[in-house]
C-alpha cells in the first residue's frame, strides 16, 4: 500500500482515537513509515483528534531530523527507535488513556502480564487465552533520548511486542500497517480496562 494511502488511514485513526477520548488535550502522537529511512510524524502540540495530512512531518528514522524545520512530536525518538528496531513496523500510535495511565502506575513490575482473556487474540500471533502476553513497562522520563536508550537496552534481552507502557503516561503501540496498529491499540486498551476492573474488584 502506498505511503499516501497509509497517511489517509493514519489521519482516520487519529480522528477515531480523538472520538474515543484517548488523546485528551494535546496528548498522543502518531506516525507511519514512508520507506526504509523516513516516517511521517504528527506535529508537536496539536490536538491529535483533529489532525489533517498537512499536520504530519517527514522525519529521518536514523537521526530524528525533520527537513522541513517544523517541530515533530516531542516523542519522535520513541517512534524512530521502533522503526529502527522493527523493520516490519509500518505505523506507531501513542495514546494517553485513563486505563493505561492508571494501570501503569499500579503495576510495580517491569511488565504488565495479561492472561486469561479471549481478547488477547486481537494481538497478532496470539492464539489462546491460556497464553500470557507481557507488555513492557518503563518509568516515564522527560529525556526522550535517555528513555529510548532504556527501551532499546530492554529490547536487546527481552521480547518487546505490540506496545509498551510509560508509567503514568500512556501506551505506545505499533503494527505492520495502520490497520494492525489500530487493532493492537483497541485490543490492548480493552485488556487494560479489564485488568483495571479485575484488580479493583479483587481488592474489595
Ligand atoms: C499534554 S501532552 C504532553 C506531551 C506528550 O506526552 C504527548 O504525547 C504529546 O506530545 P507531542 O509533542 O507529540 O504533541
Ligand atoms: Zn505522550
């Protein structure tokens, strides 16, 4: 599929994310791969629920540079890291949902473990609720280069699949194209909601 059509699908995904309330205020950022060396990333500081194709900026995957001189997302370094780590990744979606924000603070470990949910099968390659899916969880950091370095180090020794949580911040997920990234986002968000409810009920 052409980069233009992927951008059209990404703009539609941004509107969908906005309509779900998953990118409040100016939260969230989104991108699609153009080719092996560049991606199109949302401009920093905008309402991501009402972006148009003109709000996406060409960014070099190797060095985070935007030729246009405009300012891509503050989290550009996380998107480009994912495109470098995963040559098959075609789209990256970052959201600020209540479920991801709260669960990532409650969970103290290095991963959020999901087990026992049929909806795990919304994640590519998952075939049974009896398997476990581990979503990596990192402490948040305003220094995105340092955060990217921590995520890269984690990925060298542990599986990094579907997405990762930033503590008290949100979810960044990806897929081979916009459609798969969207499915992973919707599936993970559903699973986070279930997990938040389960933990609440099991405490009472
Ligand atoms: C209130 S949003 C804080 C920054 C952030 O976490 C985010 O996702 C949006 O940053 P961007 O530079 O992509 O607009
Ligand atoms: Zn964010």
